[in-house]
């Protein structure tokens, strides 16, 4: 194996600077955490066992000494992750699987907001006697996959649900405020539809802006000031949108997760597609369907991250490192993938679950990661190995299997041009069939065979009465 000293130039430089007194302990810790060799030393630290269902959500508190989790068992658990011990637990009051748990800042970890498949958004408050009081804060019509807490605020957070609504919560008020219902962009072909929402994140550099993603291809960015100051209506009016150019109007993908970096880069994970990193200048405006094709081609394409597969569950995506130097995601193949953010080089692949890895949570100050999936435990990862660990020997087979599964699952997009082409082809084949019957000839139509094969038409020429597109 490659030893740690061979691939850790940055680490050696930082150690030298620390020994010479050129960097303070906090700066040294942050810089050494970004070293590529440190990422390649990450290995399993331990498991947290206690939930009786899939663990769908995990979060470190701001100091990083506690980890909170929520599960299908409808319980909230607080862990001392370093000692791998359960501090305390409480029943959330939810009636279905918990999808999200967030600790409110500056509350001494005593206020926790949660959301669930039952549509409820709830508050758990730890009292002085150690008991926990829970209450319902609001509700959606359908599952609530995501919550977003305003940075530095002990009161304000947002929820988004499968009903398409974005709600604004302030713990100082009695009820939430429905900001708007997200709908698809109107075109001449069909009327707008409700977008079922899976993710909401707040820009850390400007908390007035938040992004949402759901059951279409567009990540939308909104300015909350427009809704809190304007009481005239709940119009769905994003200030910007982001989407890879080749996915616009595909109608075959949706967004499962979003993440903002500390410099306002937007990371977007698509269902059974790839992960994309957007810079702020890559937005396509509030009306993406109105952009001329030639103008779209002039815009810079986002960085893409591939190798994993995101089909069977609503997976998260996250940055990692003190300055968000890395990108990480779970996968249907049960592995954890870590890429270098710049250039998308795959650095580390680890087995994180026997089936599917869903959530990855980076520690706020240390090169430590918590992960969860379909198993009932939480796994902890830290740079413990004495060697720089290589990628798995079968990494090419893993990635190729994920790629083939993704491509085989991709449906054909039925554009009007394709539908018209198939109908014309079918009509020509029918005319040729009738002509053969009339002439009692076995000659084939000169346009039927090859095109039918490319489009995946089933059945033989004489017995097929309809064409099927695979």
C-alpha cells in the first residue's frame, strides 16, 4: 500500500508550518483536514446502534460533540459519537417515518425541529427536568422530506413538502406562513402542474436566498424578502434557476437533494442521473424555457460527478472539508463516494451499507463523517488508517454496473417529432404490408427494417398492429 507520507505534500507542509509556529492550532486543524491524503485515510470508526428502523436523517450539533438522528421508528436519538454511546432519546410524536431532524442554533441543543411522512412539522423541546415536550408546528398535505434552518437563527426555519408548498416558520409566532406553491414552468404544450418538493437549502452567505428542488429538472432560487414584505399573493416567482443544459425539457429526471457551499456554489443531485456543481454565474434566469437555444449553448456547463447511482431512494448530497474541497454522496450499490470538488476526481469509495446509503453528514470541524442507509445503524468514519487507502479493486465494475443500470432505466423522450416519425413509419409499413398481400410478394419495404430496429419496434412485419417504443 502507498504510505501516508508519499501522498501528503500538503499535510507535510502544514505540519512544518505548525512546528515552526507559523500557524495557530485552529488554522492547522482546518488545513490538515483538507489534505487529500487525510481523505484517503478515512476508514470505519464505529457504529451507533439503537434505532429499530431505517435511519433517514442525521445531524451534528454546532460544537460537533453530539449527533442527533431520526428513523422510521419515529424516535429522536442524541448520541455522543466519540464514545459511541446514546445520551438520550424521546418519541417524536410523529405518526410515520421521520425524514428530517434539525437542531435550532443557540438553543443549547434543547430545541429540535422534525418532519415526517405523516406531513407534520414538529418541535421537541428539552426541559430543565430532562423531559422532552413535543408539539405540532404545522402540516403539509403529503410527506415532508426537508427542513432548512436560517443560519444563526434560534427561531426561523423552512419546510417543503410533496404538496409543493414552501412554509416559513418562526418559533416566536403561533403558526407558519405558506410562502407559495411551486409549479412547473408554463409552456404552450401543457398547463402548469404542482412540483412535489424533496429539498430546500439556504444560502449561507446571504440567508435571504434559498433554493428548492423536486419533481422536475430545475433547481429554483427564491428571495424570501419578496414574500415576507408582500402580502398581496403567493406567486411562485424564482429569482434564478439552474439546470444542466441537456436535461432541460427532458421530463425524465427530478432532484432529490441540494447543498450550498460556503461560497454559494449550488450542488444538485438528480434521480438516476449525475450530481452537478453550479457556480452563481451559471443560472439560466427566472424563465428558463424562454431562453433561446443559441444563448443557452454559450453558458458554461456545470461540473459533473459520476460513478454512483441514485434511483431507489431520496438521497442526500453534501460537501466535505473545511473549505468544501470535496463532494460526497451515497449510492444504490451501498457505497459512499467522495470526489475532489475541483475536477471531480474520485478519491474514496467505501462500503457504507449492505443495500443503500442515503445520508452523509460531515462534522463541522473535523474530518469525520456520519452516514446512514437502509440498515438500522449509523456509521462513523474518520482518518484512522495508517496507510493511504486505494479505491476498491473492483471499482470499474461498480461504476460500470451503476452506469449501465442508469442508462438502461432511461426512458425514450417522446418528442412530437419522434411521435410523428413513428406514425409515418407505421403507416408506410402498413401500406407495404397491404401491397405485399395484393401482389403476393415477400419483398420488404425499403424503409421499414432498419428504422424499426433502432426505435425498438416489437413484433414481425406481418403480425404487428402497433409499434412499441422501449
